[in-house]
């Protein structure tokens, strides 16, 4: 507005005043103590001025006040205790001042209606009071850029309506409480630039978290560099939609597990990932990663589980054959490269992986001879004949994979298996929603799924918690691969990894799929 000067005390004679809004002006000086006489005030908005001095204690007498906004001024000193006794308050915004001191230990006992508390960008210290857990209507909590110390109180789990939390740029230590995982309404959580040096496990798996849209990389991972005790990072099944930062290689050498599966991550796998020398599990499947698989993965000599499935590797930057930097990973037990763009041959160097018990390269463009030593040597020929075609399916579409004379292609028509990534199956069934359920058997469930291209299919999902589910899956793959019958629908594809065994079949709208698909039939 361009108004200026001081706030004259005469304004406090307007006893009928309900709203005092003088934001975005050039007012300076102090808040007059007489302000406490305006007993009818519901809202005070003085943001974006040049007001200074202490916040008047008289504001603690405004018993009907609902909104207080003094942000972006030059107020200093402590926040008056009386403000936190105004039971009518819904919003408090004091950010970007020079306030100091600490918060009352009973800060929320008298704030039953508070929905927004912003006191970021000040110099407030001490601990975050556990009594914040009694502000059960709180939706936004912003304490960032202060001097708060100690740990995040576990009482935060009581804030079931909390949507946005800013606690970054403080001096917080200790563990991030598991109770944060109970905040079902949480949309944004900022904990960067603290001192969580004792942090050992970071688990945000299976939420709807997003990355800052202005950032190309997952910069929040960089804030974990000082967490030198960190062993396990689990942030899978979210919607980050960014790239893995090169600084990933600067994370603690103590990290043993790193999971970012199904997060919409794009770009390449940074070479620096090879610096995470103590990794035992690396799960970055189900993303949109492209580029060459970096040979630095060969430095992860302790890794036992490596899952790069459901990506676009090696992607547009590949000009020769697929790179396989896994031959020296002698501890490797689980290697999943399925649903990518790999081509070329499976190198014989994998024969050195004597501990390998799970190997999935289905739905790629591989060709040539299959290794016959090490973990491959005891597999029967018949296993490869149908197992590779239906379950492992070394993408023999257009290629002839041979293991000496044992893998000659069947005399029937060429096998064409539709490539469907796991996340498409998930979306098609609305995350296996009960509304899509069309049948249940003793060991599996069948869902109706509609894919993005309009295809309707039946997805038969095996319950891997039940004994015999894996065997039933293998048996049905074998049966459906080798027989044809008018009552058996066409197999569109299959999904097979440690977490999911499923068959995607032609939809039969007037039939009971369990009747036709049970292995007993």
C-alpha cells in the first residue's frame, strides 16, 4: 500500500475493531501496549513491515484473537507467554524475525484450535516441547531455521491431521522417531540440515512423498551426508520424480541397504554409487533409469541383493553390447535385471557367482548361449525350455538362445510375450484394490485390470505367504506354456520376482477364472 510511520496508540480506542490488517507497508517502531484493549479483535496482520522491539505482552489479553501474523519484521526477544494462552487462536505466524528464547514446555495445553504454527527463520532454541502433541488440530508446523536442539519428540504421532512439517536447519540430533510413519495425512516433511548423527535407519517406504519440483535431483539425500552411523535407507514406493545425485557416493560408508524402488527416479545411475562399499542390498528397480549400467557397481563386493529391474537400462546411451559389471560380486545371491533394454549375451563371468540363487533377466533383448557353469550347471534342460520362456523369459522374441543343443526353439510358432512393467500391473488393478477382485482361491487371488492402452486382463496373484505358492506358480506356468484348450485363456505375460508372482491372462468376462486356472484342473 505504501503507508508508513508508526502505529499510533489512538488506534487502540477503536473498541469495535475486529480486523487490523496493515500488511505490506512501511510501518516501523513498536506495537503499542494499548493494543490489548481491542477485545473484539479476531485478526491481526502486520506482515512485511519494519516493526521492531519486543512483541507487546498486551497481545496476550486478546481473548477472541484467531489469527496473528507478525512475520517478516524485526521483532526480537522472547515470544510473550500470553499468546500461547489464547484458546481461540487458529493461526500463528511469526516467521522471519529475530525472536529468541525457547518455547513453553506446555505450549499447546491452551491452544485446542491451533491449525498453523509458523515460527521459522528466527533464533529460538531449546528443545521441541513434547506438549506439541496435544495440538491435535495442527496441520502445518514450521520450526525450521532456528536453534532447536535435542530430538524430535515421539508425541508428534498424536498430530493425526498434520500435513506439512518443516524442521530443517536446526541442531536436532538422535533418531527420527518411527512415530512419524503414523502421520497418515503428511504431505511434506523437511528435516534437512540437522545433526542426526546417530541416525541408523531412515524409512519412508510406501508413502506418497514427492521431491521439491524445483530440484532436478533428490537433494534431500545430500542432507544425510553427516549421518555417519546410517545403515539403512528405505524410501521406495513414493513419487519423487527426480534423479539420483552424484553426492550419493559421499554418504556414510556404513550404509548396508539402499532402497529407492518404484519412485519415478529418472536419469542415469551415478558412477559414485560404487563408493558405497559396504552395501549388502541395493534396490533401485521400478524406476525410469537409463544409460549404461556403471562398471563401478563391480566395486560393491559385499552386495548380496542387487535389483535393477523394471527400468530402461542400458537406454539410449548404449552403443555396443550390454555391460555386465557383476562377475566379481562373489557374495551376490539375488540379481534381478528383468524388464530392461539389455541386449547381447549373458557373460560367462557370472559362473563365478557360486552363491547366486535368484537370477532374473526376463523381458530384455538377450541372445546367445547361456552360461553352463557355477550356479547354472545343475539346471535341467527342460527347466530352461519352459522356465525361460514363461517365467524368466530371456526375451527370446526375435532371438534364439542356445545352451548347446538343449535349447533348440520349439517347433511351434514363435513365442511372443507382451512386456508389462510391474508398476503398470499395479496401476491397472488400482494397487490390487478389493474393488477389482473377481475371484479368490486357496492360494491366489484374481483381479480385473485395465491397462493404459485400454487392454482388459485378469491378473492372477499368488499369495507368497502361503506354503506352496511358488510351486503352484511354476506349475501353472508349465501347464499354460505346453497346452492349448478353448477353456484356457491366452497367457499375456507373467510377473516373477521375490515380492510378486502373477499371471496376466486374457480377460474372460463371463467365466470364473479360478475354475479354469486352478492347477488341479
